[in-house]
């Protein structure tokens, strides 16, 4: 059940559907720039640490996370691992204020991005979403929109204006960072839905990057993909980590070992809420875990 410390979150519409106050973009991703007209570009901010403090979460009266704290280091890849139902996706959704979209959802605790509480009353939902992007398990491009329009969709939704050439630069830079440019540069006007699953997922990564997030959350981004596409996405993540903090949920222990610097093992045993049993450097978690439950999980003995 909830207690006094609980923040009861009213259901809100998806903020990305509601344009924020318009800003103007006249440069591709970093470096930060001002437009020729003097209007501010989208803030790009640089690398940022994400700090979750004492996160407790409920769906109705069902407590699914219990005082989970985790620092996700700037410019690093943090992997969240653990058996099904232990609250990894819920935790991830709390990190960019998507949890509050569920009518019964409640939350206690704090999430700090680069020293600022994203749940503070002064903070707008749209700012958290823009700064902290999300890529889902199932690629979700807008199927009828062109590849180019998909990449630019976030700008439209956040009310960002840009010149044609700034948009062209942004499309190329985001698709390059997403590891897709070479494959699609000659068919940018083809529908996003016509790409393969792996390409669609990279398109979604490119779309997330277009609003210059400081953190990219990825919930099992490769679980629907073949090994080759998975490898391409992993390479993309490793390249992106120098400019965006990445948090990935994965059930694939090899993937966690290959891509992540830090790892957190979630567990909800016997119907109790999810907690982090152990976290730290990925190599230590896999080679010499402190907790026997971590050892059992990373060695595939349960879950
Ligand atoms: N929208 C929702 N309404 C009610 N309960 C939910 C909702 N989403 C998740 N839950 C419950 O919260 C708990 C944690 O679910 P969550 O999806 O966060 O787990 P997970 O670790 O991501 O699992 P998986 O590895 O299977 O994706 C589960 O008991 C789940 O049933
Ligand atoms: Mg999940």
C-alpha cells in the first residue's frame, strides 16, 4: 500500500503530443549553437549523470519496486538485468516520467538528471522526455511516414522549428549515429514501415537522437532482432556512449557483458517488490559477483 511519502501522480496525456514552446534549431547535433536569427537552438547540455534515489513504485496497491537507488554514470552504458516481472521496465519508465501515464501508477523517490530533479514541480514533463529518450522492445517507427519524416518527428512534436538545410544535416547526422545512413541515404522518402526490423530499430534510435537527448533508455532493444542486426545496434550503442548516457534493459547476458560498463541486477523474489540485489562494474558482476543470487542469474541458473 502507499504511504505518506508517496507522490500520487495524476494521469497525463503523452506530453510529446503537446508541443512545448517553440524553439529553433539551425544546427545538427552538438556542438551547441545559436541560429543566425539569434533564437536558441535545442539545448544539448553535454554528458549527464542520471541518479535514481529511493524509487518505490506501485500499480494500484501492488508495490513493484522498493526503494531502488542507482546512479547511471555520464557517458557510460548501464545494463539492467533480472528475471521477468522484477520491475526493470517500470524502473526505466520512471526515469523519463512515463510511469505516470498509467492511471493506477504511483511513485515515491526522486530522479536527478545532472543535478536537477526531473519530478520537481518546476520541471515540465516535455523537458524530461526530450532530455531522456526511450527506445522500446518493438521498433515503433511511424510506418506511413518517410524515413526522413520519422527522424524529424520529434522536432515537430516538441514544436522545434528548423530550416530545410538544418533538417537535412540533422537527418544525416542522426541516421549516421544510428548506424543506418549508408543503408537508407538514397531512399529517405521511402516509408519507415518498409525497413527491416533491425533497420526500423535503428531508425527509432535516430529519431530519439534528433531532439538531442542526454540519456537514452533502451528496453530490450534487440530482443526482436536477428544476431546481425543485434550486433549492429550494439556497435551503435558503443559509439553513442561517448555523447549520451545509455541505460539498457536486456535478458541477454552476453549482450550485457559485451556492451555495458555498469550493471544492476534486479530481483523480486516470492512476490516481494523488485530491489537491486547488486550493482557495479559489469566485469566484476560477471566474474566475481558478491551475491550468490547474482552468480546464479548471470550464469543462467535461473530466470
Ligand atoms: N501497466 C501495468 N499495470 C499493472 N501492473 C503492471 C503494469 N506494468 C507492469 N506491471 C507489473 O509490475 C511488475 C513489474 O513489471 P515490469 O514490466 O516492470 O517487469 P520487467 O522486469 O520489465 O519484466 P520483463 O523482463 O518481463 O519485461 C509486474 O508484476 C507487472 O505485472
Ligand atoms: Mg520489461
